[in-house]
């Protein structure tokens, strides 16, 4: 296992970054070997990708959506379907919206 870790460090692309294609291929082989279905793998990948984006953007849903190339509402709906806990990842404004319809503006 230590040899594999060193092998991953040694494999780099032209810019000196880790070879993501090689890493992904080994990960997919591992998942297939464990009997993970395509749908299970896709959902987990999306979940981890979204969580990483939220973490990278300090829980800002709008910036995360922009960096992922989706609308903010699409990201919120997808994250909810995937069971991502907004509070756990510091997403601001994840609670119930309060506005004019709630009668909070003295109208």
C-alpha cells in the first residue's frame, strides 16, 4: 500500500500535478471490485464534489454554484436530494426565507 501511495505521488501530468486520470481509473476499479453500482458511484461522486466546492467557497451557495456551472437553485435541489447537510458545511441562508410575504416589513 505504501508503494501505491508513492506511485501516485510519482505520476504527474505536464504541469507537475497528480495524474487525475490514473487516480480516477484506480478508484473506479476499486469501486467496481466492491460491487458499487454506477448510480451509487455517481451519487457519491456528485456529493463529494459539491461538498468540496462548498468547503472551498466557505459555504457560499452562490459562489459554489457558479464554480460548478449550475444555477444556485439547481445546486440547492441537488444537494438536498443527495442528503447534504447545509448547516454542517456552513451554508448561509439555508433556513426558511423570510420576506415580505411573512409580513416582516411592516406592510
